[in-house]
């Protein structure tokens, strides 16, 4: 009887190990980081305390540059102290068009050993973006993206949803125009799942439609009942804990892992960010657990 129990136990352990190994690549590929704007209130009070808190939460990757009021070298030393890495830095649309300012962006990214340079906005008519404005964005991004690639960096555009207006009699959206006319060698995309849901899109479906274009995700959920719009605007207080909104975080994460995205940044713009970020991390950890169970 004891031998039978031993054999069953060994077999069970063997199967469990196989299941864990099968689930490991998809689960371990996820690195959940933080868009540093989410920690803005604590950063105003104490930069080092903020970084210590992020380490406590198990965060390793950051999106964002040097905080105001602190020396770059001093900040970099604090990042090293707490095992944090800046993966992505932001850039300004106008700066991308000026050689000196673009070089400064490159120098800043390299200072932090960042991989990505992001742009969050294309200047446009507030009510409705025009095709000419999008063409300008495509032109600027293709040129800047080429220079960034030549310097070992990857450019990514962070869309906000105003790109989903129709153009030329409803033959397509400006988002589709952007995807069709930016050079994939020079321009990638950071998907903010909140801003894809806000104009009524399905983030998971978009990820699968353009599986080679996305290099990172902003993870942010939207309060159920929030009204869709094409202006790229929403009340920050509609940001809720991941998994409690209408964005479809679980589905988006599944699609993102399917296409091989490695970098994920929680962004919370609400006044409750300091309380909600740990809860959002717990939710994402639960998804990892469910993913592992599913593979068993």
C-alpha cells in the first residue's frame, strides 16, 4: 500500500512539474511594470520612499524619465539601489522633429539604458483629427523612428483613441491609416487598453489584428458605464482597479501573451492610484495563477 502511494505521489509530482514547465514561458514572459505617473503623489513627497515601495510590490520595470527636482545621477543610483530599471522614456512630438532635441532624447534614453522612446500625442484638431494631421504624424514618426533605430532604440506611439475617426467617406479609420503607412521597421505601438476601449474598440481584437506591431501595453481599466468618445479624453476618476472595469483586462492580457508582448506598465490616473495599484498587481498575479491552472 505504501509503495502504491509512493508511486502515485511521484507520478503526481512529475505531472505537476510538466504542467508548470508548460505554463512557464507564457507566465514568466510577463514583466509587470509601472508608468511612473501612477506614483505621482508619493513621488512629490519622497522619491526614495516611492522606489522602496515599488520594490516592496515586486515591480522591476518603470516607464518615465527623471523626476522633477532631482539630479539624474542621483536618481539613477536610487534606481540601482532598489533594483529598478527604466525601460521606456517619453518624448514630445515637436522635439522629435528637431535634430538637437531628438539627440537629447536619445542621450536621455541611453543614460537610463532604456529600450523604448514613446510619444503620447499627435497635435490635432480637438473635435476631430484630420487626415492631414495624421499624415504629419506618420511622417514625423517614420523619420524619428529611423534615427532612433540607428541609435539602438525602439520608437513606439501611444494612441489615445482619437485616431478611430473615419476618413475619406468611411473607407477606413485614421488608426488604420497609421498602421498601414508607418514603417514597421521604425515605428512600433504601445497599446493603452483603456484608450482603445474608450472609443468603443476591443483591445484584444486589435492586438490579434496587428500581432507584429505592439511592443508594450499600458494596463488601465475603466469604470463600467463610462461613455465612449473619439476625443481621447475621459475623467481620470473612471480609472478603476484592474479587473473591475469594462476594458476586458484578462482577454487583453491573453491576447498580448499570445503575440509575445514582454513589457506591461500599470497606469492609474485616478486620485486613488496609491491604493489601487497594489490591488491591480494582485489581480494580474491572479491571472498568472489562472493561466497556470488552465494549462494543467
